[in-house]
């Protein structure tokens, strides 16, 4: 697994650890819990998770702090996954 995918998977785990945030992710992306389970390793899903965090700066910053990375690393991971 490359670094971008690893960061994104960690960010997805962080996002899903909070019920309100997880519900907001599902609502805004149109994904279902089954979609998440079946597509968890897909670059498009991982990039969507990072876009979700980028769209709400407080979550982006909190996630970066929790993962011990800089917020820009989350954005760079998103871009790498979208290529």
C-alpha cells in the first residue's frame, strides 16, 4: 500500500469513529455503509473521504492532528489518489 492510501485509510477510520461525522460523510457522498465496506480500498472512495475532510477545515485539522501529519499531507494524498 502506498503512503497516500495509508493516510486516506487512517483518515477514513478517524472519520468513521465519530457517529455524527460518519453520518455526515454518508449523507454528503451518497454512500451507504455497505458501499464503504465493499469499496474501502478503492482510490476513488479514499479520495472522496479526503475531499470530505478538506471541505470542512476544522475536521481536516483535527484529523491531521489525530494522525500526526500536516493538513497539507491529507490534501496531497487526495491528489495522489485522484491521478
